C-alpha cells in the first residue's frame, strides 16, 4: 500500500487544426509503478505472469493491470547516503571498494550515481554521473575524507547544528526528484534519527510523491528501536520509511558488503514495472494504492507515484480525442488523511 498523489495536469489526446494543418497533441495516460515482489523470506521468486497483477485504489474494485514486466535494464538514478553520524559506522572502512565493485557488473554506464556523506553537514560529492568503478571509488573516498582524517577520534562529532537522518533523506529526495530513470536512495546507516526537524512521515510522503524508493543498508546486528522519553517502542520507523516507499532494509558485514550491494541492484532490476491507465478523476489529493498478485501471499512493496489528473479545458475541447472510460480504474470510498 502507498499514497498515490494526484496533481492536476493535462492528460488526453487532442487534434488541433491551424491553417488547414492538423496537429496531434498526445498526453500521457499510463501510470507506471516500480514494484518490489519477493517471497515472505524476502527472496526472489520465479517470474509472474502479468495477468495475475491487480490494483485497487482507495479500496475500490480490483482491476487487472494493463502490463507488468521486469524492470530489467531500465536506467537507474541512485543516490547513496553514507551516514557518518552513527556511533560505529564500521561498514565505512570497506565501502569505497564495495561501491566501486557495483560497476560495471551490476550498475552500467546508463545508470547515474551520486554520493552523499552525512557528518556534521550533508555533503554531496559531485552530481549524478554515469556509473563507473573508478569514479565511484573516488567519489566515496572524497565523501569520507574528513571522517578518515579524524583517525582514532572518528566517533567524536563536534557539530554546532548537525544534520540528521530524516532531514538528509528529505534533501536528497528533493534533489533527485527531477532525475530521469528509476529513482532510488540507498542509505548506509543504523536507521536512527538523532534530532531532525523533519519527521519520518514527511520523508515517506515526499518520497512517494517524487517516486523515490528508499533502501537501507545496515550493519549486521544493528536493531532499529525508537526511543521516546526513555522508553523503547517496537515500531521501526526507518523500516517503515523504506517499505512504504517501495524499498526494504538489507544488512551486511564487512565480508558480505560487496555481495549485498550487488544483491541490492539485482533487487532493483528484478522489480516489476506495473502499468495501468490513470484514474478518471479530476480531484487531486492523496489516494491509497494496493497491488496484489492473484493466488499468492508475497512481500509486495510498490513505489509511490504522482499521477496527473484530467484537465477540464482539454476534455471540453471538441478536438480532443477522449480516452475510453471503461478501461479507467474506479476509485473507492476510502479517504486517506492528507499529511500536514
């Protein structure tokens, strides 16, 4: 389940005539949702026929998707966050070689990567550059330069106004919101926020709106309790942010980090791109989307998506070629509370 943000935008097909010359104007009418599908043990499964994919919006009637295919070699826009604010970021000692090893076997030249470091400040090293092993290693080494320079005092973070996890993910999501390709954040972190102005829910909503899937890479053995006033709650907020945006949390040790990063890209390539017509609705807002697979109990996590609504001026134009409403999804009556 995830929020389906509807923003008013022109959608239809129109034929305009100017001085006797006809011009066809095409407007997007197809929704594409990257969807992670694994078994209940979070392991890959054999291919699934597209006829088994169904979608429901706002608890409305289920409808069969138009198309569902593996993501495959679709270009990826990937932002990697190196969280140096955690007390013991042990994976950072080996992460430069591990990230460099993602290319070219897992990440290709058509994929673009940007590296961020969260220490006292959030620092981005360069822009989104084609995935190249040497470039990735150099970017990670630059991101870790100040942290490595502290030597034995790495754990001592003397910051007046330090950045923290939720604020960093918010900033990264905004920065990559206009990037082409399938947008993904991988956060190498312990998953604990230490004082952000933003909330976990604001991160979740923004990532859903920008179609950014968030994945986590934790050190093996890290747990994700949430502390409030000295009490521990079982609720796992970072895990919630990941799964509600179409991602998940992975764990690694120093010996398995390279393999886990390769598996992470394999999970992206194995996602399904679920396609269906946009709803026939002129009302924008937040909507609940549930993707199911017929006769299967699986781990299904769709990314969020912003869907354009119908522009009444285009619909009322006599030259508009209207879409077939019989194929459009029907919204249910479930009301989703819009985040403040």
